C-alpha cells in the first residue's frame, strides 16, 4: 500500500483536534470518533479549528461519528488518541471497521494502551508510537499548538506494516516530523516519567506546570518522583531516552510553564483522569519487579481522592462531568 488519503481519529480532545486540523488542511479526509457531546456538536457545526498565537482561527472539514453509532465506515488507519481509561471502548468500536491489513496506532499517554488494543484487535492490527507534540483546547473543537515536537513510530523487524509506513508519509505531509525508533517502549517510558513527575503535582496543587519550578518544595518533590519512576524503568529493563530524569523534567516544566496539564484540566472538570495509566501503572510495574514506588503511589491515591471527593466541584465551583475523549 503506497499511500493513505483518509484516516479515522478516535478522540475529540486537544491532540486529536490538532492532528485532525493539520491532516485535513493537508487534504486528508479525516473522520473523528468521540463521545464528548460539546465537541461533537462544535465539530459538526464548524469543523475543527486551529487557533494561532494571535487568536486567528482556521477551520477545516471533518466527518464526525458518535461513539454510540452502531456502524462505522471501514478504515485502513485508526489513530487512537482517547484518554487511557477509554481505550477498551475504543478497541471494541474498531473491531467492526478496521479493514483487512488495517491498523490502530496509539500515540496515547501512559502504559498498557497497546496491550488493550492488541488484546481485542490482535497484535498484527496494532502499532505503538509516541509524540512530544503539545496541544491545548481553547474550547471544544478549537485547538492551539502548545509545543512543537515529533511523532515517534516503532520500526518493526524485518519490516513495518505498509499501513504504518503510509501513515508516516501522511503525518509528514501534514507538517509533523516523524522519527522511526527501534524501541518505542523507551520513548513511552521516557514520557511516562515526565508525566508522573509533573501532571499529578499540578493537579494536586492546582497550578500551571511552571509553578512547580517556582516553589522549592514542589520542585524537590517533582525531581524525587522523576528519580523514583526512572528507577522503576531501570528495574524493568527499560533504557530511558535521556540520561538525567530530573533535569529533563525541569526543562519540560520550563518549556511548558504556562500550560495547565491535562490532568489538572480533568480534575477541574471533575472528570476521570489518566492517573491509573501513569502513576498507577508505575506502581504496578514496580510491584512486578519486587520494587517499591511510594511517591508515585501517594500521588496516584491523592489524585484519585481529589476527583472522588470533588463530586464535580473544585474551589466552590460546579464543574461539568463531561470529559474530552
């Protein structure tokens, strides 16, 4: 298969909208599958809108599919960008629409997403990738680039699936740099360590990323969590893509200083977070190698308690229970 002209994006959150906008702008036929009602309505009415630094909007057409739809059009490539707690649902939805030779590619946060997808779709119909691209929603269906980055795709031996190679060309056509790597798990864990150190702390403290650097105690804790997560990676036989996890986490927090993490945004909505796939997954991984991860366990439970106790309220304000998928 030499090329792709269409793609199904599973999700309607920030990263899903960013990919949809760039791909549609490049002439790709984009379908978006989701359950977030506000986003579905906005996408149906206006398409997906890319917002630049000056607030200017450019909107692009997408085909919108409700997650409750009984039938989806056949697709060769599904890009899975839902929150990790929605991966099982996404896998079930894709069982009826992936064509022979089709592929579900995950660029999601956290651990276990590929395993969930392959458990339902089969290993030959799933692929693992990672991305360092940042995106932020200004409102449903409207997205801005929050940080440039790359897409990393796992280079399988002896050859990657034709659909995955075609997907790489499609991403580059849309302006996203692509790099092939032999061990995508290394990148996945590299991002996991950063997410574990930054996201839960911003959620608990209700602050943007950069504030963690300005509070000495928070900065010390952020570094300690990063070191603990890196130790779990090493005990699990994973080589991280950087030598110093503490300095790496600090650089990311500085580069994204004005951003509010997706976990904080979820907590503010009173919505489920990805804490299970981040700190929870690190605790499970530590247990599998007979190690401990007390800091990650504490953050895991704190964020879960924060959402459970809010009942849709934080700082005295009533929050929507809906969540971007």
